[in-house]
């Protein structure tokens, strides 16, 4: 009976040690993935803004060209 308790206690200690070793890495991974996800979203937003400004510039150039053609 005493041996069974010791074995179970040792197994629990081993599991606790494994969890203690792995948990910080899991937390880092989760945090890292969240940071990566946020950075990716920010990059996508910046790309969308750049596309919008390019469209606006193209529209302005087209309007300017059309205005010049009308003046001639």
C-alpha cells in the first residue's frame, strides 16, 4: 500500500515538473502568436491604406489629365 502511494506521488511530481517546464514555453508561444497576429493585421491595414492612397493619386492624375485635355 505504501509503495503505491509513493509511486503515485512520484508520478505526480514528475508530471508537475513537466508542466512547470512546458508551461512558460506554451505561454511564450501563445503570446508570440498573438503578437505575430497583431503585427500581421497591422501590416494588412497599412497595405490597404497604401492601395487607397495609390488609387486616390491615380484618380487625381486622371482628373488632372482630363482637365488639361478640356482646356486645349
